[in-house]
C-alpha cells in the first residue's frame, strides 16, 4: 500500500505543478513571520518548477515613503476585486520570494497554506511590469520567470 500512497503523492504534486499559474494568490504561515501572509506567484519557470513570488502587504511600510524607487514597487490591489482582501493592499515587488512549486504543495498538504484566488489580468500586468522594470532581477531571471513561450 505504501507504493500506492507514494505514487498518489507524486501524481498530486505533478497535477499541482501543472495547474499552477501566474497570478495565483496563497495565504501561508511562514516560519519567519508571526502571522499568516498572502503571497502571489508573479512568475513561473517554463517547466513550472520555480516561482518568482512576492508578499502582499496590508500597508506600505513608512520607511518606504522616503525611498521613491521602493515606493514605486508597491503595486496596489483593491479589495473590491478580490474576496480574500478586506482592504486595498500592496504587492511588494521590492522583495523577491523565490519558491519551488513543491514547497507550495507541501505547505498546502501540511495545512499551513491555502489557495485564495487569482489576480486579474490588469493587476498581474502591473505587477509583472513593476518587477521586470525594477532592475532587481537579472536578464536571466526575467527570461526564466517571464518567458511567455
């Protein structure tokens, strides 16, 4: 029976990997953060093994208001568009969160993470543009995560 369970686990991981898409929003309990935190998968490698993800914050940290280049990387998303938000929040494109899809799947299996929704086309385009134009990613990373082929 163990072989069947291992096979089922691999099949579930593969299905999750294949169905994961850019713009997917999750809520996860990260070990280094004292509360559950939303994050969005903004970019995906072509094989869907690696993600380029970003936290979603409730507010812009006051320290960022004096740094225009970082302030420009706080992309607003409005609560009236997303049932998982209670107020306008901000995708923090100034801090890259690289995550393997297997990690997201493991978090879901361990009940620390749950899928919450999908950014709409316009918000995903704004986030993607902010990230690509930020200078934070190398050309290779942009090619890895945002190649549309």
